[in-house]
C-alpha cells in the first residue's frame, strides 16, 4: 500500500468548495479540515448540511469545484481514481451489496479486482466474515436478500475492509437498523477500530453515535464546519447548535 | 383434405419449412442482440441520444413488413431470399431489445452502482459484472418479445422467397385452402408459444440466482429447456444442411427459374424447369415471389427467367396506358424489355389470362347471355363483387363500366379476389371479374362473357429471360421456343383447377401434362 506515515494528516481539505450548477448556495464552501492518522472523525449534522458530499469528495466520487482535497498529501485529482478507491473502504447506509453475488463474492470483490490468488481471497473472506461476526460456513454461500438488515451491514463492513485499506469512509452505516442491532454493531465497530487501527471518517446525524464512536466530532451546518471538538469538549461546548443536539440526549 | 392427413402426407416439407422458419428467427435474434444490447448500453451513457435512436427504432417498427421487404430487394446486401428477410426481422427486433436494455441498465439500484464505483471498479468491470448481469432479466424479456414478433413477421418472409412456414399460409390464401393456411399458421403459433415459454424459463433461471427456486423444480425446468433447445438445434441444423445443399446445387445450376405468387405462375415456372431438367440442365427454383418482386429480382440478376403476362409488363412495369391490340402489346413489351432491361421475351405460350367478366352458367343460359353487352340490361337488378386490384387499376372497373354503360343495383362490393368466386356461386353477387384461366370457372359452372367492345387489354403468357443465361445455356432458348403456343386457355384452366380445386402438387400436375403431351 501507498502509506506514507511521515504525513500526519491522512486527509486534508484545503478551502474546499463544491457547488452544483443551478443551485443557489454551494453545498460545501471554504471547508478546511484535517483527518489524523488512526482517528475516527465524525461528521455530524442535519440532512443537507453537506456531510455526505464531504465524504464523497474523499474517494473522488465527487471532484471539488474549488480548493483541494489531499489524501496522503496528494490531491484526489492527482490520484489514479481506481487506485484511490481500492485503498479506501466505503460503507453506505443500505450496504449496496450486489444482489447477484453471494456474501463471499461480495466480500471478495476488491481483493479479486486487485488480482489476489484465489486461495488467499478465500482465506481473507473467511477471516473477515468471522471478524464481523458472521460464521463463514453458514453465510458465505447466501445471497444478500436472504440476510437481515444487520447481517447485510456486517457484510458491507467486511467488504469495505477486505483489501485492508488504510482509510474507511462510512456514510450512516447503521442508520437504517433497529436500535438493538445498531447498538451491537456500534460496539463491534469500536472494538474493530481499536484492533485494526484504521483511520475513519464517519457520517451520522445521531449525536449519541457521534459521541460514542468519534475521536473528534465535526459539527457541520450549511456546508461549513461550525465546531470541531473531541467528544468531551463537545459535551462542554457552549455552541448553540451543539447544545441543541445535547438537549435531545437529555430528553431520552 | 384434413389437417392431420395433410401433415402426415407432407411432414418432410413441413419440417423443412419449420426449420427454415426457425433459422430465420434464430439468425435474426442473434444479430439483433449483438446490435441492440451494445447500442442500448451506449444509450445509457449518452442520454441525449436516447430519444432520437429509440424514436428511429419505433419508426422502423411501424413500417409494414411487406413494404420493408420490398425496399430491401434492390439493395446490394438485400436481394430475394433469406438475407433480406433476416435483415427485416433484425430491424423489427431492435426496438424491444434496445428499450429493455436501456430500462434494465438504468434500473440497476443506485446504491449498488455507487458501491461498485466506490469499490474501485472500472467502467468496463461495472458493466460486465454488475449492470449487465442485473439487467439480464429485463433484457431477456425484450428478447422474448422480439422473438415472438419475429416468428410472426417471418411468415411474411415467404413473399420474398425466404421460405418458412409462411409458404403454406400464402399458398393457402391463394388457393382458398384453409387446411394449408392452418398447416402454416398452427406450427408458427406453436413456435411463438414455445419461444415465449423457453425464454421465460431463462428469465426465471436468471432471477433464480437471487431468488433461489427450489432445486428439484429448477432441475426439471432446466431439463425441459435443454430438451427444447435440442429440438430447436436439430431443426436449425437440418435447415442449415438443406440450405447448404441448395446453395451447392444453386451454384451448379446455370438457370434460376422463378415464379410469381399464384398457382398459374408456379405451374408455368415448373413447366419450364422440368423441360430444362429433361434436357439435363440443372435448375434452381425460386417460386412464389410476391408483388413485383419477380421483376425486381430479374433485373437485379438474382433470377434468370420467370413467366409473365404481356399486359402486366405493359401497364404495371412499363407504365403505358392500356392498349387492346395483343400483337402491338407483345411487340412493344419485347422491344422495351430488350432495350431497358436486357431481357428477352419468349414466344407467347398460347393462352391469355385476361380479366374475365363472369356470371353464373345458369343465368347465362336462362337469359341467353354471350357478351358483356348482352348483360347490360339485366345488370340493373344485379349486384357485383370485384377484387381490390380490379377496382383500382387503370384497366379496371372505372373504364369498364363507362365503356359498356353498366349500372348495377348497388355500387360493386370490393372484396378479396379469391372470395368473389365463392360469392358468385353462392348468389351473394351476380357478376365478378376473375381471371380467364381460373380453374374455378369450369368447376363452379361459371360463364365468361365475351369482351365485345374490346375493353380489356390482352394478358398473353410469356417467359421473360435475361440475356446472360440465354447466351450461356442454349437449352434455355430451345425450351422457350418449344413451349411457345403449347397451352390453350382451356388447358390452363384445367391445370389450375388440378392445383387449386383438387389440391394436388404443381410438380405432379405438370409432369402428367408433359407426359400426356408427349413432351
């Protein structure tokens, strides 16, 4: 892999803006943000605040209309997009599993694309399924529609981790799950993160999830980062929006 | 003859025609998929082109099939026979496959496509591993529709000499023979249903990848589908083998004899073919070409000789106003064909197939009718029924009624020519315009009234032959000379009736007649 440990920031946004023609206000404007190696940066905000767009700028699903997004010190536009994406794990809300692939083939996708030997791919799939709590013998041959929502999301995580990418992008991965399943997956995510030491950018609108999983939280509003804080600092913040979010916790 | 009896007697021919039919459809479908799926995929990438391209495909589908076939004949890659038919079938099949390819690829779940991009798949990998497999069911549904359409349209291909089950349907329509029509239509319908079922099965099989039908049901279905595929394959192979054999003999055959799509034309072509074969000249037969295709094929050099009527050449091909002098018409046709088409006109065969004004024999005897003029007074109380052709052509109804001052009780009923005979015999109408050599005239006891004012132009039967083969094969010229002035109108009527009325094979009827004549 192309890891360059001498650069502390895995991802850096430099005065990044992203505008859509025909839309009055830019989705992202003048965003500056650094993501440090090994941390989990949570992008927290309401729908439409630009958090998903921010995420998609990292693996070049989108290209900024202004400024630069640096990954490992290199602008995303200078990366070979295929190489950039294969070293960036990506998990989305409804998993986006290929319905015509078995669980094993879904997980094996990126290693297979990268040309790994068959035996190595097989071993890796078993290892990953075990890692996300799916017994390989039982689940490897199933199709996505034969799985529960939580199981599908576990497969989605396993697929994202398959080629051991140094960076993980997660877009509300647990958003559509029932509360118990979500809590279980959040716990497992924590233990996985600690064991694997991945850098992660995690998008959510759930402040509880942000406080639980984030090493830092970027509170976004109207395409800008309004507050960047550790969970402790976030709890103590006198920012109005942060307080409003925290207030929802006390209601529970 | 009943259908069952017909099939048991003609199963070899039926099988050959079914094989030809299948081959037309199979070739067309393979080509259509090879064209429409890539173009459909391209349209999902270039959305601006979707409307014009799909629009064009829709327009193609509204072109009547016979018109499309006719349009393809003069083109260098067209011509008569299977090639034009396959091209036409492909054109008709494009729209459903294109549309379903676009719909199928665009219908792939957005999150699945996004995941594929984000995993670092290249455009080609996404297409091959994600979009096409997921769209396959929808695309196959389009192929299914296209195939069923093609089985139907392919019946019309018989009109341009491409063979297939339409051969029976056209022959049956001409000879007013429902058994023949059924013998062509029923297998075609069965074939359409079989394809619908087979491809439906493949669709289900593809769906099963994600849905998982129960193993045993699936295995049984696959076994059945396999069996059906073997049958289809065998028929196609059989037909391909026949096609190859025809091709080989066609290459050896110096003379390609063709006919138009009615019994008399087939009989005359067969008479020439047998005469040539008796001289040891190999012959390729291209019978039953619809409309003016025989003329187009002759001038294009696809065929060498076919029987025609001087009146038809004079008015329909050379576009002259009708003239009633038979000698003058023959001479002018001969001169102009030689100059314009490099085609020679053989000597007249001895009979004319003019328009024949027909009444029931009983009426003619009762009212003592001999000529058309005799019938004018009675006609005031009569109804008439005429074919579409007679109603519309230059030497048809308008001038006829004017020349004789004819008035009927009601405006003439316009109906299919073959139905007018039956309508007359069953007293639904009292006068029709048939063909003077029609076998039904004697069979139904009808009387032809003499054209005493000489309104109708002469339709003398002649062979038209290209100069090339005439020069190459002296036996052809000899045969044309020998067949001159050998068939009387009465004889031609009888020959026609043997085929149309008694449903005998043209080849047998001709063989007997030649033996009787000592030819």
